[in-house]
C-alpha cells in the first residue's frame, strides 16, 4: 500500500501573543499534558525568575527548580537528578535559549513531556527536536523530544535585550543559506531534500525579510518563524533545513574562540560568508540587506574578532559536522588561501 501521509511531531498548543502566560496554568490542568499540575518548573536566571513569580500562584502543585550554571550538559544532568528525585508528570522550562535547551534535554532524558516558556527570542530551539549544550568547552547538538507546548508572551519578550532579539533574527535568516547548502548537496552528492521541511524553513525566513524591528507585529512574526523552523527540523528528522555551513562556522567559533557573539549573530555572519562563497549573488543581496537592517554583523570585525580568528574557524568548520555536505566541503578552502579569501569577502561585503 502506498504511503499516503506522514506524522510529524508538533506542539499541541502554541500561544504567541500579549498575555499568553494566562493560558499556561489552564493548559497544565486540563489533562492533555499534565494530569493535574504536578509539574517541575525549571527556571533560568534573570527574566526566568520574574516570570516564575508571575505564574507561581496559578500552579500550586508545581515544584520550582532553579537552573544552575549557564545551560551546559552538566547543568542539565543536575536538573535530571532533581527531576528523578521527585514525582512529576511534566516539565516546564522558563528562560532564554540556553535554559530551554537544558530543560528540554532534561525533560527528554527523564521521559517527561516538555512545555517551553520563552523569555527571549534568541534562537530556533523553541520547538525543535535539538538541544545545543556546552561540554568541555565545546557545544554539541543532542536529539531530544520537542516541546508539546510553546508559550511566547509578547509583553515579556518585548523587554528582552535587543541583541537577543537580533540573534533570533539571524538564526531564522540563516535558513536561506542552509537550504541553499542542502540543494547543493542534492546536486553534487545526490542527498535527498525533504520538500516539506525545506518549505517550512524557507517560509519562516521569508516572513521576516520585509519587516523592520521594533513592533509587536515584528516580535510575533519572529516568534512564529522560530517555532516554524523548529517544526521544519522535526519534519526533516534532523537540523538540516536550518543548519548548513553557517552553523558549521558558528560551532567552530564556539570551540576556538569561546562564542564571541550570540548564536544568531555568528550564524548570520556565517550565512553571509557561505552565500558569498557559493557565488549566489541574488541571495547575498537579500541577506545583506536584512542583516544591515537588523544590526547583525557582516564582517569578522563587526562580530568582535579578527580576520585571523575567522580564518581559524573556517578551517575548523567542516570538522564540526562530519558527514554534512555544504559549500565548505564543496569548495574547500586551504590554509594557504584562507586569509586571502576572507580579505576578498570583506571587500565584497562592505563595498
């Protein structure tokens, strides 16, 4: 019998609006995710603590667990120990990208459903099946169960640091470069491209292209795009639709230079370079305009690193994702040529 459809894991509830947190307690009491509100709430520092105070009264049976550290594997493992020490039927994570990744990993390893409550719009981990966690000085991506519910209260994310919101924009915009790398892999190696996953990732990025930062409409669209990117990864069964050479470069910057920028800023620079290196002039013009409009870095200097630092990252980048074919694997940059390549890129992107 032919396959007539497929099942994709998506959240059963998505709330992106002003006052979205009003729906959190009722959702956790209606039996769909929790049998009655016996949940562990993993709370990140800063704004996570503020949101936790706001919702505490509506969750009388919840246990609030502060996340120690900055979202490393060790922090997640400690959270897992606390989850296993009690009796819970769901996990709620409250915080920014690192907190949600650590909480999502902890919930997945404990075998519990997860609800994401975002206090910033920093990256596309909101609804993705991937958690990015640091260990021994390097970041790695771990497959996890995606959230069953996602809450983005515009009243809260509006007050997040502007660089966090810019990072979210950069992460979504990089989808366009990642998809171009995926198409390149199909042409060169015959790797199949999942059309649905590609369409979702492209739609997420395209939705942001005409928008300027600052309005509630922009924040709502950004949240929707980050969630849609996560669902694209679930559809593909990997991060492929949202992660190409742009993310390889970012992972190398994390490993070699201790994350000189937020994730979205690093992948924005990586996407611009990768698009230039593919000689895709039309996409380069589109990305360049969007990066400039949102105040994202277009050169190593704007990210706060030297050309030599970026050169190291370019040479290391292909080793960060073994088996993933991108323009960096297609047009390999030698150690002898890398400095000249970067100089040419900077001249081209700033002229």
